[in-house]
C-alpha cells in the first residue's frame, strides 16, 4: 500500500541529490522524517553535496547556539529585573532615614566586612561599601571626616600616587587622610586588571563604635534565630 506522501517521493529524492538536508526536505514537503529516512538512505551524494550538508549543519549549530545565548540573556535580564523590583519593594517599606534602620544595616555589614581590632575599621576594593561606611559614621556617629584615616594595599604594578588620588576622589576624603601604602610583593611580575584599584582600609579611632556594632549585629542574629526556632 502506497503512503499518502508517495507522490512526493521523486521530488524528495531530487532535493536530497542537490545536497538538501532531510530536515529541510521535511519542512518543505511536510513528509515525516521517518518516511524520508527510508526513501533517501541509498541516495548517492557527491563530495560537494556532502560538504554542503556538513557546512549547513555547522551553520545551523552556530545559529542554534546564538539563539540559545540570546534566549538565556533575555531570561537573565527578566530575572534581574524581577530581583530589582523585589528589592525596591522591600526598600520602599523601610524608613531609611531612621537612625535605627541605618545602624542595623551598618552593624550587619560590619559583622561581615569590618575589622575586629582596636579601632572601627573596614577594608574593601568596592568604593560603594566604603562610601556607606563613611556615610554611616557621619550620619549616626557624627564622626568628622578628618578622623577617618586611610591605608592602601596595592599590587606591585600599581601606582600609589595615582590610586591615592582615585580613592580620595571616590570617597570624598582629602589626600592628607591617606597615610600608608602596602605593596604585595607576591604580585611582582603579574599584571593587574585595569578595573582593580587595590584595597582601601578606612579606620577611625573609636573602638566603642565597633563594639556597639558587633553587639547589635550578633544580638539581632540571635533574635532572628530564636524566632525561627
């Protein structure tokens, strides 16, 4: 019994002999791939047509990869947008001007990033974190900017003078606040990425602020843990 696609068999064979892929023949004639595979398995293909099929397959793979990347990037953009919206909703529910809110945020940051020595200090390579550190000290603790001292920790191929100017401008602190510069000798001979500006350590003399922040952050953690238990 002839299949309902039998009348298209001759055209399918002609297309195949021209180096057309089975996938394209299937799409063009509407014949199932299983039927085409049986019809075309013994069709002779010249070296030229074999190369054409291979090139078509490679190009198809490249296009599929590009499409997959575009889809992935599109989905990532949606996820990032949703995360930003959710973050803004949480932020909108808080009174960020309230001293207690700022203090708690400062305390939690200090618990993770602050130094636990004899002064209130924090080191980081991200200017945003250090700007927050300065803003919190100024707003909640009335610390004068002249009391905030700075040390830089740089790689061997970095210019101390240039980076002092960079951090001074970023943080809004005078150059006179920058005291020492330490160079990591282990980095001699290795190239530093242009975006990396070293680590800036900020410190103010009051250890009392550090103690309060650490007590506040730990007590808050304990309260949340207790609530969850």
